[in-house]
C-alpha cells in the first residue's frame, strides 16, 4: 500500500475488466425529493459495478443562500457539482501518483468558477447560464517533481470521468414527466 491505495487490488480489477468488459460498467442513480422552498433531498441508489450490486444509503440536502430564496442551510447544486468534480479528479491524481511510486504527503485541490445569475434569472438573454470557465489548482507535497505532477494532471484531464462529463458533450434524456 502506498498513499492508502491498494495497487494489487487495482491491477486485479484491471485484469478482470480486460477479460470481461461487461464487468467495467458502473451504473449510478439518485432520487431527488423536493422538501419545499428551494431545498431538495438527494438519496443515492445502489450502484452496480459490473455484476456486483453495491448497497448505498446516502442522503444529502441541497439548498440556496438567502439571495436565491433559501436560508443558506445547505450547499448549493453548484457546490455539489464542483465537489463531485474535485472528488473524481483527486482520486485520479492520487491513484496515478501512486502508480508512479510517488509518495504523497498532502494534496489540496482548489476549484473555482463564476456564474452570471443574469442568465439563470432571465434578466439578460445574452448572459451565459452555466459556468463559462472552471479553474483548478493542485497544491501537492510529495517526493515527485513538478514535471511528474504536471503529467499526472494531464492524465487526470484525459481520464477523470467527472472531468470528461463536464468537458465533453453529454446526451441528457428526459424519459417521462
């Protein structure tokens, strides 16, 4: 084990999905329940990893600040979006560093972005509705070089599922109302 990562387990899983491609499909889902006002409760569905069902019983609540009709009691949808992006990118960074035998002391990932609420609130039809740009910076302490870390970040940008979901065009389908 290095950096808390079981490389042997990872190698075994890679061998499994190389031999049995269907075991590489990981399926996710959530149910969102309106709690009144601008608050929403999210409940995770069980996750399928190949033919194995992973039980999940997680709930979290999404809200808004007072300026957007909430009470600032819960993180916003954008907080969770950026947090999910950060979590996925962090896993990729640490796993890749570990595979390169780099011992990490600490890794901090800061992600920021600005929303122009004039688009969302229909004040300006030309204002963008989503983030125009999301910026990130890694602060890393470990026995790797800056070149190592730069290469790892490029790898994260290429292979992080959440990074790619945001940067690539994704088909969204409404199945029924």
